């Protein structure tokens, strides 16, 4: 029996309600519905098996297309800000999984959004992408020869033509409904650019893919809705079709709350020295009880535990091993001290292996992704 | 003595007041101020000698740059809509003049603005540019080997990067002040694109010109003001400098009012068969009096005469010949019938010679300007 979503759900019931809204009001479908069909093609990724990828739009079209040998691309965008951490790793793990299934991977570096909307310096953003994000992506297993990585500011003409053409068929009122009343020039351009990121693999100049899949966090769905509308509006003129998408849960911060690049206490970076990472882990909040005695009596609460999350999302690949941790915790047989120590071993092992690859990938990433001017 | 601006001014005093506002409120300078310096370099073009090019911003910087052997570019944009007529010819005559002085010419085909703002079909716009406008430009004397002609939808990456970067430093409120409260997504992109048209020759990838000159009709100054502001805001980051500009008067329509592509009665197209063109000329409004007797007594009004304009702007190249026409008309010695006949001869001669070149240029224009996709 697979571990189902809500058994290991690390979120408060409030968050779960938010996700349920997505099903109810926005037409996102539960991912578990497509698991049986996916299984016919390949073993689902642990993020899928464990309900961390919880929703989708049109994923059945993706499965259908793969079965019929149609060309499918998968796209992710990266905003270079701060350091790459375990929260970011989730998307890359999915890309690697799909790439192994034969789906071509596009990575858009959102340097223009970082520059124009977030007002970062061009140099800082470009350096961060080439020295921090892309090497980590490659070290996590993306094939440097097969992955199409580009900067938004440094792509080819037909991509920009798409941005220009999109401007004809979306109103400022529609953009305000998505991006808020404080919409600004830069956000408008960023929105059109993001839609072009998602849809441009369908253009003949970029491979003429029949379908593009976009794995995102649940908060990104408004962008997907805009892009779906644009695809509809350009279906006759440019032959575009709606993208498919999947939705994953966010990781909690190590101290509770959100895991965020802007709060170093909340995350472990993939390039943190292992001993330093372990220290952060040891200081992390858990789902434990105030006293050991109480925990032995009542059991722990893995659903509320960032350490359990780290295991479930990243460090424990075997489902029965994870189930054992879960159950022992619930039964009060595995206390937080021991659990953290075991997690620390897994963490160190992962980071050591990852960081060895990372060093090799730093040089490579500057070679395979041309650095934009300015 | 050169024929000065207000002597041959074909506009109502109302229009003159409008132009005077440009001097007073917007800091546009009278072009006649720079004529003496220009004369040291070259004989001014007839449009300049006759006050048809009446205003400028920073033209003194252009003269200074030429004197110091700095690299100067001149740029014009063309919006493919309807047929190319004598009203359009004015700008091209200026480009040809500057090109002979050694200034490099850029021509931006505003196909994206035509598509996204004016909602024309891509195919129609592209065909019109390649079959109608560009062949006429070349037949008017632009050097096909030296002129850099591009479609807004089909340029190179650094041009688009400029558009993206501009989005950071101009607010929607500023754009509304220029383009009106009914600003839409497409107009925002068109405004940023137009600024990139004007400023991109300064980028190293496009020649690294030190200064760009833009000759425009008086109504285009708001675009120039936006572009000057953007140049200032990117002077540190990208080393951009403000463009220089000149302002010319519009031609009147043959039936009075505006000369406009959307009203075929108002213009003579450069590809009109000469006999057809002459018919339009013969039906044109003039500055004549109700009766011949009255005209002999009071003299005609060349200032109000579209036929006189056609001579002054285009058909009579010799200033003393034009002055003779002007004076004989004013003195009641040259009546409209005779004047129209003489003008018809000049018109036929011009159109015949032009249209011979035009045929050769149609093939050439498709060769030198790559046709965009879609």
C-alpha cells in the first residue's frame, strides 16, 4: 500500500483547505487520479507517490501524448535570488524524472523578471544563475547535453516575437486581476514573457513540441491560467495549445512557517557545508512533545515536523523505510533526538555526494549557457 | 536670399500657433538657428531651406558629432498602412540627404505596432512593407547596401533585451500621460519597442553609434520625450545618450484638410499611374480666387494651396524657380489652370522616373530584408 497524501501531510488543516479550494474553484484535479495511468508507463516519482505533487491540469493529455509518441516538453522557470536550497530541489527532481522518461527539458532563467520587477542588478542575477542555480541543477542529475537552458534576456528572436504578439490579446484589466492593482510596466512585460517561456517550445523554431508540461508550486496557478487563456487566443493564429501543469506542496521552514531564500534560518542550502547543515537540522523545530515521557505516551506528530518533511521529500527514497519512521514516530517509539541523528547521517551523505558533483558542474554551466551582455 | 519658412507656410495661422507652442512649451528649437552651421558642412536640403523642417532638439550635437568624426546614425520608423504617398516621401528625402553626408540609416518597420495596436493581420503588414514601402524607399534613393532595414518582430536579441530592461524604469502613469488613459497592453509594448528602435543603434551589437537622429512629424514629439527620459535613466547602466530630432510640417490633403493614407482623395501615391495622378491633381483644391478676374486683381494664395505645396515640397528643386512661381501667383500673373498644367508635367516626369526604379526595387527589397515568420 502506497503512503497516501494526507497520511504524511505536513501542513496544517488551514493549508489543506487552501489546496482543496484549488480543486473546487479552479478546476485543478487531484494528482492521485492519474497515478494508475502513470504507473503503466513508469514508477511514479516519490514526490508523486507521497502526495507532495498533489494536483494537475491536463496531465492525462501528457500521458496520452507520451503513449502516442508525441513530442512533449517540460519547462521550469528559475528566479535567481539567494541560494539554492531543498525547497528548490523538488522541481528539479521532477525534471530529472521526466527527462529520464524521454521528455525534453527547458529551463528559463528569469533574469529579466529579477531585474525589472525585483530590481536586482543584472550582474548579480546572472552570476547567481551561472554559479549557484545551474550547477546545482546539473549536479541533481539534469543532463547538461539534453537540457535547454536560456536566459530570458538572451533567447532567440521568435521567442520575443511571441511576447510582442501576446500584447495584442490580453488587457490591462485581465493582468490586474492576476497581478494586483499595483500592476506596473515591468510586471506586464514579465507576465507576457512568462507566457512565452511556457508556450515557445511549441514554435517550430524551438522544436515544435505538441504539449508543454509545467510543474509548479500551488501559488503559481494564476500564471498558468493566463497562459492557458493566451494559448486559446492564439490557437488559430499560431497553433498553440494549452500547457499541462502539476502542483506541488511547499516545504515548511526549519523553524516552522515558510521556507524562504530570504530567511537563511528557514532552509538548508544545497551548498551548505555538511557540518553547518547538520547544525541547522539539530536546531530545527520538530513534531515532538514537550517531554520525552509525553512523547512516548502520545507519540510524535510527523505531520507537523520539518525534519520528517526533509526525509519524506528528499532523504528517504524507500517508501517502506519512510513508513517505518512515520509509524514509529506516531507510536512514540522513535524520539526526536535519535530521529535527528539518523536524518543528519542521511543529510551529510546526500550533501557530500551532491557537492562533489557541484564542483565539476560550476565550470560546465558557464560553458553550456551563454552569459548575456550587460 | 533663401525662401524663409513663413513665406511659403502652407498652414493656417492656427497650425502655426500649434508649432509655436512646441517652441514655447516643449523646448523644441527653430531649425533656422542651425542652418548657418549646417551650411558649413553641406547645402541644406530643400525641406530645410524652405522651413518645412522647422524645428529640432539637439541638432547642434549632430553637427558637432559629424565635425568631430563621431559615428551618427539616423533612424526612421515606418508603419505599413495603405499606400506610400508624397506625404511619406518627405522623411525618406531627408534620410537620403543624410546618407549622402555619411550618416548611417536605420529603418524600423513597425510591424508589431501595426499588428498589436492597430490590429492588422501579420501577413498584410509584412507584404505591404516588402512590396510597397521598402521598394519606394529604395527608388527614392536610399542605398540598399548601406541601409539597415529591419522588422520590429525580426531583429536581434540585444534589441529585445533593451525593451525588457526599459520596462523597469517607466511607470504606467508616465505612459498614460503620453498615450492617454485608454492605454492598453499592446500600446505599452509598442512604446518600449519604439524607444528601443531609437536607442538600439547605440548598443555595441548594432554599431555603437554615439548619437541617433530621428526626423519626425511634429505630432511625434511625445515619443521622443519618452525616449529622451529613458536614455537619461539608462545613461549610467547602458551608456545611452538622448537622441536628437528634427520636426517637419505635414502636407495638406489635395482637397484641403489632412493628407492621410486612409483617404485616397487626399494623396497621390508614388505608384499611382501618372495619368491617374494628374487627374487627382487637376481636381485638387488651390489657393485661387472664385474668378480669374478676381485672381488677376488680388493675386492667389499659395500659402493655402496644396498644389503649391506639392511643388515646394517635392517637384521644384530650384529655389529661384519656386520663388518665381510664388511671386507670380501672389501678383495674379500665374493662374491656377496654367500652374496645374505645369505642375502636372513635373509630376508625370517625377512619377515616370520613380516608377521605373520602383519595379527594379521590388525584387531587391525582398532580398535585402528577411521576411519574418507567421
